[in-house]
């Protein structure tokens, strides 16, 4: 299998963390230089017409979207629960992508990425990201009450998806102080070798 990835991408990080958790040795990681625009080259657009990483090529099949790749890699393993638990994993990943993680990423993009590219942050977008975070973080805070992981005692793919977004909260200046359950859960996640080995290389 080949994974087209970027060391600065949180979407790639959650796939790389999945590979680490599962101990998969047969994935060749190919770095795509986003700063140089390699994701827009015709040969890359041929595998992902969106021009985005991560992309997994497995035999004759190509998969883009980080969550889909994670599920493909974890299929049939201890990391892929069954029945309603699997639906819960999908639910949290969809929620993260649509609401929670996207709020964090809005702020991070404006406060960190744009200035690195010489552009001014848009304060209205930052305010909208912070408002989204304030709306959705309490949902996660309540769900993590008395739990080590989102599903209880066992790590699931949604923990990896959410943790790679929460990892960006502090660098983005988002205050986690009001959310003790999120801080406790994230502290546990951040200690996992899969998270430590995949920390962004900027
Ligand atoms: N929803 C996608 C998001 C992928 C994405 O936005 N990738 C970013 C890196 S984090 C990218 O490739 N950006 C390059 C670009 O948009 O030109 C996923 O979860 O895989």
C-alpha cells in the first residue's frame, strides 16, 4: 500500500497514527510537498482530483478522505468495533469533521497558517471558529465524563481523529481550561506512541 501524506497535515496524522496503532509494516509513505503545490500536479490529481492529502493506494483501489482511509486500514482489526459502537465511531468522526475539528481548523488557519504565508488573519473567521468551538466542545466534554476513551475503555478511530484536531487547539490559542474531561482525555492520547511518533514535522 502507498500513502500519499504530508508531515504538516493533521488529516494525514490521524491516518499515520492508525498505522502506528495497528503496527502495519506494509504501508509506504510518500511525502507530498503542499508548500510547493505538488498536490495540484496532474499525476497527483489523477489519484485525488480534489488535490488533497491523504490518499491511500491499495492494489488497484484509491481512497481519499482520512476517515475512509482509517476504516479501510482498521477493517477487521481490534481498532474497528462492530454494531452500534461502529456507528458511534462514524458519528463522532462526522461530527468532528463538520463541527468540532472544523471550528479549531478555522482558527488555526487564520492565526497560524495565513501569517506564515504572509497574509493577514481574518478576525471575523477567527470569531466564527471560536464560537463554533464554544458551542461544540461542551458536547465532547459531557461525552468524556468518566471515560478514558470516547467509547469507554477501548481506543477507537474517533479518538485518533479528534485528538489530532485537539492537538492544534493550544497552538491556535484556543483555551481548553474550561474542559477538564477533554484535557484529561487528550493528555492520555498525547502520551500514546502513535501520537508521539506522528507529531507534525514543520
Ligand atoms: N476532508 C479531508 C481533508 C483533506 C485536507 O484538507 N488536506 C489538506 C492537508 S490537511 C490538503 O491536502 N491541503 C492542500 C490543498 O488544499 O491544496 C480529509 O479528511 O482527508
